[in-house]
C-alpha cells in the first residue's frame, strides 16, 4: 500500500527533543525520523478523535435519558395492557399479612 505524499508540516523542536524522538524511533524500528513522527501523530490524532466521539455519544445518551425521564412518552396500548396484566397478577398473588 503506497501513500502519496502531497503535504508538509514544518516543526521546530529543541535538540534534546529531536534526540529523544530519534532514539524512540530507532527502538521501534522505524526507517527514519519522519516515518516515526507521522506514525505517532496519526495514532494520537485517531485516539483523540475516538475519545471525543465516545464523550459526545455519552453526553447525547445522557441528554436523551434525562429528557425521557423528565418528559415520558404517553403509554401505548401494549404498555397499558402490560400494566393491567401486572395489576391483575399482583392482585391475584396478594397475601393477607
């Protein structure tokens, strides 16, 4: 799978940062520093986006749940029938204490 390189990012870092990043890239077996930096930046960007999507879904789910609790929908026929069956069951199984 080949990737077309058609954009560029210029970054200024300290000598110490470059040596640290270069050392890590060697430890991981990357061919060169650029390959390592692109890999790490892409992996971190993907992770951040996924985390953000999870937070947004969680927040949306909380909003939907809270709205349903505060503004419950009207009972449909099936729910009314289930409620009546439940009341009949409870009434039939009541014990005199």
